[in-house]
C-alpha cells in the first residue's frame, strides 16, 4: 500500500495535474501559482466550506470518492442558495503523511467528477501536512439571475423547502450508535436554486438545521417565522427511525442541504409555474410574520413546540 | 479569558460581519451563503494556500495578527507571481474550541487589514472545529496584464530574483533551536509582480526554496537552469547566522515569497527601465540553458555544487 509520504507531495500533485483538463473560461489551468479564468462579464459568487475528519465525517461513513463529492456538494449548495451556478473550484487538502495515495486520489477524483457534472472545473488547490484529514473547497459561481440574500424575507411571505429533511441526521444518529451504513448523498439543488432565485425574497441552504438556518434569515430580515411541524417534508428513513419524534428531529437535524425559500404572495403564481421543472419536491412549511428574529414551531393543535436544541454549533458545549 | 466555545460559532461570526464593510465590486458582502462580486470584465486569478499550526508555524513564533497577515501574504504572493492584484478574499478557519476569542479576532483582523492594504476585501469565510488551528485563504486576483506561467522559460533567458533569500529559513532554524524571536514578515511583491509580468517569459514565487521552485519552472518549461551561488541575494540575518554556508542554505531554505523571473534577452532593456519602480531589489542570479528540467548550482570557481536537500516537501520522510 502506497502512502503519501512514500510518493511525496510534488510527485502526487504533478500526476494529478496531467489528469485535469482545460475547459471553457480557463486561460491558465491547474499547476501554476494561480489559475486564470474568465466569466462572461457577469457577477460571480464566492463561497468556501470545510469538512474535517472526526467533526463532519468519519472515514467509515463514506468512501474516498463519496467524500470528495460531498466536499464539492456542500459548497455547491451555498451557491445554489444564491441562485448561482458553479464554474470554477479549488480544493485545499490537509492530510496526514500516512494517508493512502489511493484515498487521496479518490477524494480528488470524486471532487473533480462532481465539479464536472455540475458544469464546473477544478482549476487549482493545495496539499498540506496536518494531523487529520480536512478538506476545504472554494467555489466560484456565475450569478445567472438575481441573487436572493438572507435579509429579504418580509411579513406575509410563504416559506417553502425543497426535497426532504432529516435523512442525514437520522443516518448520523444510527452510525454514531454503532450501526453500519453510509451517509446519504447531498442533493443537487443548483438548478432549483437558479429557478427559485427568480421568485424568492430570501433563500438559504439548510446545513445547520432548518430552525437554525431559518433563524439566520429571520434575524437578517428582521422578521419572525411560523413553521408547522406537520408540514415538514420528513425523509422516509428519518420517519422510520424516529417515529413520532421524526418531525421535530428533522427540524433541527442539519446537513440536509435543501433550499429554504421565502416567497412573497405576488410571486406565488410564478412559483407554481416553476415547480414542475425544479427537479425536486417543494413543500410549503409556514409563513413569515412581523417580529424580531424568532422561529416559532407549531404542532397540529397550533401549540408552540419548544425544542431542546435549535441546531448545530461547532463550538457550543 | 473568553474562549470560542464560550461565545459560540454563530455569535462570533455575526460580530465579525458587522466589522467588515462593503467595497468596490462587492454586490453582496460577507454573511450570506456566498459573496457576490464583479470585476471589470477582466480575467481573474484564483489561488489557495493553507497554514497549519505545528507544520507551517508555531504560536510562539508570531502573534495572532501577524499570523492573519501571513496567511493573506502567502496567498497574495501566488497572485503576484501571475502578475495579478488581489481583489477578493475568503478565509476558512479551523480552530479548536478552546481557542481564545482574542486570538481568533486577531487572526481575522490581521487578515482583513492585510487584504485592505493590498486593495482587496475579505468577503466571506467559514469556521470549523478541528484539533489544531489551520487557516486556508482563497484569493481572487484581477489579472491586469499578461500572466506569465511556469512553462514559458526559454534557453537564453536571464534569471532574476526580487528582494533577499534566507531570512525566514534562518529565523526558523534559530526558533527550532529554542531561541526566542519572531518570523520575519512576508514581503509584498504584488506591485513588482505586475510590473515584472510585462517582461517575464516565466515567473514563480519562491515558497519551497529557490532550487525547488526554479526546478518547477525548469520541468514545466523543458529547460535547465544555471545559478551562481555567489550571485544569490542572501539576507543579512541569514549571512550572519550561517556564515560561509549562507548562500547554499538560502538556496533551499524556503518561505522567501520573493519572485523568480525568467526574462528573454530582447526584454532586458525594458526590465532595466522597470527596476527603479519595483519597490525592491532585483538580482540577476543565473541563466536558462537547454536541458530537461535540472537546476545546476555553481560556486565561484565554476564548480557544480551538490546540495543535501533540494527544498521543502510536506510529506517527504
């Protein structure tokens, strides 16, 4: 088994450079001090996100290629929430010297393949020694339409969410309990994001849990939100694993990477026309009301539900 | 003393967002899923580099603000080597929960200040929990002139290097030996890079040691290089610490972040006209000859010098 320390950083990088091709908009590709690219004069969206071994994933939970795809996908999700389409990507790898070359190859291949499928190119990166595997991606997305922020939600808006919630949180719960299995893949909502951006007052991707991410929107917009627990599109796997607690679990689970959208009444007809082309389910889950940044969850009887935790904080004790 | 785990990720981020202003070209600033920016229709350069605690620095070697400035500077150096000027920056922080908030503030403030001084804006980032402090920056630079790659060196070119070599490597050597001190700051060669890009056949920044980085140029260009050890601009501190061995030490030391430039004979007159405006010393250190990727070092007597090590590899044993 070959490890990175046997091959060396520069040999590994040179071998990879030969595999990465040129592409549209790339003037100078990977392998130089910086990649040089161009877009068609449109604004572009910039985002970064990191996955750290032992914090965001364990190696037993997904193979190397799936990990590479996942790093791309969590970043693409941020672009989707701005209505932007991925165009260029960089991947910064931190790895221990004893990492298997096959694993590093797998991560890079998975990332590059996911980028290509999304219409983007891996144009650069970096490899550093570190105690643990950590992967930071940077994506440059082309803003092809208006970019809805977190601050645009207004009282009277309807709240929608794409896809389903709770599948990854339920999987993580089972894996942590020692059951065997894999993390479900992250949904691709880039196309949905571009379409929803046309009608959204505000949009965010649900990465730290619906309640927490909706809270970010509420605070940024200066409004409250009312969400019906019964209206949440709970993933089947989550429902089977959590039973009656599934909806409140899914409301705070995190890592859904679905889009949460706030749509004003005057654009609801336009929204309905978009739905068949979104490529995913779209569920109405509540509404925006006047307030100062609080998310209220209601059960079927209309009673407000108190949650023990509101979402994910890397550093909370 | 407040630690990050006492404050929480989201509170810390929100407080920072209030301090980061808007700026030219920024349509949507920090705090959303992605920043949205625009350039003036020019190509742009993308680069990323990581500093890991215990690998690239120790906390005793530089204070938090200097660390933040350093992360910006190592990335800006890559842009300088492409003749590009920094415009937008993202900072991905990995930190242990017990990190002092004051340290995290210092790193971010140092980074943001260095970006502003260079004409760039910090428009986004990420904070993740990790066992050790690691900082990955991503810079978008505007390519304001032609971008010289590593592959353009031709036999007959003259080789030049900016500034001086060996100061950081000598400081690291002393610090590792237990002496007290600080890492010297990284030189700002963005202006020099933009000017030198106009006359360079090839350019690279010297981060892993002159011999190794020149080797990258030689391999990419399909040429050899001949370097006169006596012509290397060895930093005073390095010369004092290493004595007679200073030049060969400086040739492989690394972390100089100076620019190595390969200039064809027909552009030497233009180069001479640029020198007074570069803002730094420029030394002729050798020449490019026909070959297949090897760097030859010569002493004063013209004899070829063999080096025990050729430069820095994160993973070499």
